[in-house]
C-alpha cells in the first residue's frame, strides 16, 4: 500500500488525524522537532505542487501555552484543582472513547497509518523525502491536538476560579446577613406584622366587596333582561315572546323534565348563601375565612345563632344570613312536603307497582265486576283468601269506593285497584301481568262492536308482553261473530265467554224447562256445588259405572281422556275404563272436600222401563231485538219440536228484519222445526201488546233491546215495563178461576208443588226476562212479578269458573250447545214408583239404564233443588211428585 493511496482516501483527506496518546507524549517532549502539525488540505496533490507559496499555518507549541500560565499552574494551592481537572479529563476521554464513533474512526486511521509505516519499513523504501513528509504531517496533527487540549485546560481553570470567587462572595454575604438579623430582629418582626395586617385588611375589604357584588348581580341581570325584552319589543313588533317569558319557560321545562332539578337548585342556593355569608362575615370580623364559613352555616341552619353577634357590621350580616336561611329551609320544607304529597297521591291514585304473583287480574270495569269479585272471593275462601287486582281507566279512589259499597264479605281476599289502560304495556307491567295465574278481560258497557274491538286490542297487548304470561286469558265478548278473531289472535292462551250467547242459550233452555235457571245458578256459582277436574291414580283400571259411586261427597260427570289430547267426555259409557293419566270431572262443593272411597254396597237397581216424554210443539213469543237474535233462532230450531211457532215482536220493520237475519248468517230455508211469525210494534206500548194473543204462548222471552243496550238501567227499565204490561193483560184475559179449571184438567199437582207452580206458570205463559243490572234482578226476584230472571250475574259466574280452571269452559260450551249433553229436569215417575224406598246411589244406577247421570233432586215441597246431596247411600221414600236433575244427551 503506497502513501499516495493513503492520502487519497476519504479518511485521510477530509478528517483531522488524531494520533495515539503515546505518540503525543513523545512529540510533546521534543519542542525542537521540525515536524510541525498541520491540517490536511482538500486541495488535490497536483494543485498543491503548483502553489509554491503555500505554507502550513504556524501554531504555538504545548510548551509555549503551558509556560504562559506556569506561575498560576505551578501554585501549590491549585494542586487539588489540577488533580480534579486531570481526573475529569481522563473520565471524559474514556467516555468519549466509549461512546463517540468518531474516535473509533480516528483510532482506525492511526492504526492504518502505523501499518503503512511498518509496510514501508519492511519494503525497504527509505527515501528521505518521503520520511520527512510523513513526519511533517504527524507533527501538524500533534500540534493541532495539543492546541485544542491546552485551550480546554485553560477554560476549565478559569471557570474554577470564577466558582471560587462566587463562593467567597456568598460566605461574605451570609456573615453580613447574620449581623443584620441579630441587630434588627425586633424591627423586622414589627414590619412583617404591619404588612400582614395591611394585607389581611385588604383581603377583608375585597371579600366584602365580592359578596356585595354577587348579591347585587341577580338584580342587575333581571333588570338587563327586562330592558332587553322591552327594547326588542319596541324595535321589532313581530316578536311575540319576550325574553322574560322565554327564560321562565326554560326554567319551567328544566324543573318539569328533570325530577331532581328542584332539589339541586335548592342545594346550589344553600351553598351560595353559605359562601356569600362567609365572605361577608370575613369582611366585617377578625376571624379566619374557614371560621366565617362555618359561622355562616350555623346562621343558615339555626336562625337564633346570630344573637351573640357584636358590632353593627357583624349583626347586619348575621341577620341577613339568618333571614336567607329561613327562606332556604322554608323552601326545603315545601319541597319535601310536595314530594311526600306526590308520592302519597301516586299511591292513592294507583300509580304504584303491584308486587304480587299467582293473583287474579281483572282488566276493565263493568256492572259484572261485583258478581265476579263475589265469586272469586268464595272460590279463594278454602285457600284462606287470595289476591285480586283490578285495573281500569278510572280513579283508584272511585273504584275502591264502589267496591266498598258491594254487600258481600271478602273472606280474607284482598282487592287491589290500580288506574291504567290495558292497552299500554307499562301499565300492564305495573300490575305484574306476567305473574298472574289468570287474566279476565271484561267487556265495556255500551256498543258491542266497540267493546269487542277494545277486547281484541287488549289481547294483542297481552300477547306482546316480553316476559310472557304464566296464566291464561279469559275474554268476555258481546258478539259471537268476533269470537273466532279473538281466538286467532290469542291462540291457546285465550278462553272466550260470549255474554249475549250465554244469556240467550240459558233463556232458551229455561223457556223449555221452567226452573232450570235456579239449577244453573247453583252449578255456575261457587256458593254451592260446581265442576272440578282432578286426577285420582287409585281409580285407574276402574269402569266408569263403578266410578259413579266411588265418591261419597261428589258426583262424577265425565272423564278427561289423556289418550285423546285431554278431551273432556261428558256422560261416557259405563264400560269405559279409566287409563293412566285420565282425570275425573265431578260436581262437588269445593276442590278439597271430596276424595274417592271404597265402593259402597249398593243393591242392584231393578230394571224399569223409562220412556222419555215426547216433545210437543210450542208457541214462543220473542219481545225485542238483539244483534245475535239469528243465533237464538238457530238454537230454538234445534231444541223445539217440529211444528213450533216463534213470534217476533219488535220495532224493526219486517223487510229490514229479514235482511238483518240474512246478514247475520241465518238461512231461513234451513229452519225445519219452527215457523217465524213477524209482528211489528213497541213492547212498552200497551195497545201494541194487546194486539198479540198473549194468553196462548207457552213461553215469553223479554230481551234487552239493542236500541238501549248502551245503558243497562234504561234497558232494564224497558224490560220491566214490558213485563208488567204483559202480566196485566194476561190477568185480564185469563181469570184465576179459569186457570184453576185448566190446571185441574192438566194434572192433579198440589198448589204448593214445584211442578204445580211450573204448570200454573205454563197456563199463564212462562215469562223469562233478561236483566242486565243484578240489582234490578234482586228487586224482581223479591217482588215475584216474573217467573225467572236471567241477568249478567250468570255471565260473571261463568267468567269466574273459567278463570279458576280454563278446562271448565269446554264443559259449559257443550252444555250450552245444540248438540251433545245438556241439563234436564225429569219427573220422578220416570225412575221410581210412588212410595218406593231407594238410596240416591240406586237412583243413579237406575238412571244409567238410559245413560243419564242424576246430579240432584228437588222434593215436592222444597223451595230449591239439592245438587250433590250428602248421604247418598241412605235409603228414603220418594214421591212421584219429586223431580230429578240429570245430565243427558240432547233429544
């Protein structure tokens, strides 16, 4: 490797060359060396040779630099300083050698140069000119390095001298300060105290000024707002709402929307009063700010604490704070009182949530509610009482007052009223609808279509409850045509009871069999005996004939067959064998009053030919018009014997009548047993009624007319007037003596016998009145001006039974339907002879010869029938004038 190539390299031509410390030391000891250090020039070699005048710059040697400061440097007192500087220099050089990559590069260059020198020596190139040139370069490098190092050392020495001077000055000042402190201690303390007093006085004046400014600020703000409002109104006549009203509106909205805005505003006002009062007290007293704030709070909390104030300023401020505190506490008491009143008012108006489960929920309010509550109370009596929740769009106090007027004992049952709409899910959740075991939807009093439409919307709301329903829904409808739609919406959760349909079918059955209304009242209500369904595993494998006499305190009427999907079969065959999972339908006093026992010893009932009486054509008068009269006609056609006549007397024009019947779905050509006879007239006008042969009708049905069905009282008044007019006309056309003769020709029943009363009623025409209000029904029953009265109370009984057990609805539907089984009243002569001694079990077995189930009887001189009699195995003598109540297939 040649020297020219080494000089042409970037590291040798562009950077400073720093030799090793040993080389520096050797050169520094030879001040007379001709090799002066120089800086590598960036001029190329060929250019450098052309400039003959160029010379390297002269620099002072290390010895000359050090000799200039030898006097100070050699001073013994600087020995320690020199050692420190040397130590720091070494540490600095070591650090630079470790961290600075430039030093690494320089060391590599020095090694390369030494390598070049070694190579030159080995190659034997000893040219004297080249050696001199290399030495000159080395000397220049060393000179530059020594110069830089000397300047650094000189700088460090000068800085150290400045530090020492500053330390001396600080010590001198400390000595002077101590002397001043010892001589002027008392003067300094007095000056500081005077300054603190002046600063405290300024703070107190500032605090008093701030408090007064803050107190007066609202007044200026209100005045400014009023001024701006007047200015805008005078400048812009189109502006209708002033700024004052806008501000009042914003505050009103804030207090109305946010429930805690009033309490928060009161809290802010209290804190502001305490703070302003504390600042004012701080300005007029010598106490600290913390003590003044605490004193302000005591004035606010207790207005009597300001009595100990001394001085005009403190007294004025304390009285002002106490007055503000009285206002604050007055507002707080008003706010608390309003909150308590609102809560109590919410509880009083029924806005709180009902936290109950397994309760019966009644949605709506109607005249049937009293009877429904009475039946539910009786049903829950065996359980020690229950919970019934009523929610309607009425005031809670009014509902509770009306319920309190109902004349019956609640027997441990609690009735809870709530105001709300069943169409709102929030109100439904408020009465715990998802936890109710049964939900009863009452029909509204008034228009039937509107009532059913509302019931449909209520069912939709119930099915939309997210939590789901635990119990079933019992819906009261007014029109039979809407039943399909409600069941379609509610699905399996819904059981429907059509009020008009139930009343109409009962009226028809009672018209055919006078006295059946009392039987239905006993069976539908919970006061006597009713239907129950329960499983008894010990009866599995037993024939139904034996099951009939297995219950001492109940009468089996049917079986719920598990293999047929839970279908209830009324009056099954004797040979039917109960299978696993089957349940038995019975008539009993309560669900916990009966149980199967051992089979009693019953004498075999001798066979007796039982001939059912043949049906005879009847003549029935139908007074009034109902929306479901077409359904009643279909039922009458199924029940009556061929050749019967149905007279229709109402105010509807005959041509309009036929159109309404056809629109209702009635096909007049399919009527096979009855003939329709139309008469037009008003049932409350006597001359219109006198045009009818009232004495010739077997039964007269007085309906609640459609024109007044919106008002129960008006409909009942109309029905009552019609009843009185018909009775008066019949009394004049059919004298009592003639009735006695006719009765003697028809039979030999005594005057006090039940059949005799029924026969006597037939001589005068049995009148069945439909009464909507149960109170009117009680008046008619007591006056005995009507033979049989059917009211909405029977509908309430049916609703209560279905609410307690939804399976009973299938039983009632079959008993009311045109096909299947029905209740009948049979004469005792069909089952026994006069004076024959038999037990009730034996009568049951004898009735089974015609597949009938005897559920009760009425003795000759008794006022009411006995359903599910006790002591069924006790033998007694019977009379042919007695009657039996049976379940049999429709004839």
